[in-house]
C-alpha cells in the first residue's frame, strides 16, 4: 500500500540532477517521484516542470515514474489553468495505456475539468 507523503520543493539544480539520473537509471539520493510531485505542487515555473513531465513520460522505462509525470501534468493544469497542447494530448494518450496505474485517470480528470469543462461553463454562465 502506498503511503501519501507531502514532498518538498527542491531547487531546479537538484531537480535536474535527480530527474536526469532517474532517466539514466543511475542511483540517486532523492526520489524522482517525490521530486516531480514537489515541483508540480509548489514550483512557480510551470514551463520547467511541464518540460520535465513530458520528457519523463516519453523517455522513462519506469512505469511508476511515467504515471507520476502524468499525474503532475494534471496538478499543473489545476494550479495554472493551462498546459501546452502537446501536454494535454500526452495526458490523454497516457490514460489509454493499460500498463500504467490509475493516476493517469486522475490526471485526465484534472485536465478535462480544469482546461476543457470550466471555460465552457463560464461561457454558459455569462450568457445567462
């Protein structure tokens, strides 16, 4: 059973080291999953975090880390109200994979709700 931990935000330099090491399969002091979640929840540089999420989703062989990257894209959608179109498409593609855990569906829900459904609701509310 996974235990929820509230990861801390690490500086970009440490994040770069930890995430690059994870992609290269090198041992590291920091958990790449925790680093990525901490960035998605607390870092104000959406583009930096989004680029790492996309890179991990495309390059990582660690399925758990790929699912985390998807989840983090959902966190970014919720926090910032926007994602690059490529990231939205990536979240949809990851949700179709059967080898990833349910976090990909949480990401899809966040993207759908925060980026697609809300603008439509706002339009209908303005027309009232």
